C-alpha cells in the first residue's frame, strides 16, 4: 500500500464509521407526479434521479452518529419546474411549479427505538424561487434543498446532541 492510499484510508475510515445509515426505497417512477426527463431517456433519467437523491440523503446522514438508521420511501415526487416542448423537451423552472414530495420514513436509534416516524408526509416549498440560492448551480438544486430542509426539521432535530 503506498502512502497516498494509507492517508485516504486513515482519513476516510473514521468518517464512514461515525455516520448514520440510510435506506432509500423507490416506487415506480412512472407513477410519480413529475419525474419526466427533458433531453434524456426515461430509464436513464430515473436512475440518475435515484442516484442523486440517494447520494444526497447519505450526505445528510453523514452528520448523524453511528447506529442511527433512516428508512425512507419516496411515495411521490414532483420536481421543481415542468417539462415543456420547445424544439426539444426542456425543464422550465417557474414559481408555480414548486418542488413537492410525499415521504414515508422511520428513524431509529442504536437500540432500535423509533425516534421519528411518519407515513405519507407531504413536503413542499411554495416559495422556493424567493429564497437566496446558496452554493453553485447543481442539478436538482431546489429538490435537494427541500430534502435538506425536511431532514433538518424532522430528522436531525430529534437526534440528541452530545
């Protein structure tokens, strides 16, 4: 093992060992309200959405102590914006097409005790375009911010701080 690999191993191992765990479940993307691709194949777009949301949830759980587990199901998704045909299909972001999701989730602690649980919780951000945009432009920015706001209020808030 060279020195670079050793440094990566030492730096990453504590981070991974001290993170909460998340399990994400998806329903049929064709049944979701609005997860339509613009200039991409439907199956490829759905895989990309799932991958980006799962990565985002894992990133949020990285700040949660080890032993905590979030089981999350996306019951419905309506992405920010709307797909319109204008020579090509494109997603137009306007304030009337706010991001909205329906989630079912359970958060458990190290002993398996349920700390938070809801079935078909609807989250939405009606004023998503009126808020200050932080950070760089990234795909699904408004949708990820909605998930972060939900996570901060309903998941992170119930985890005891040491």
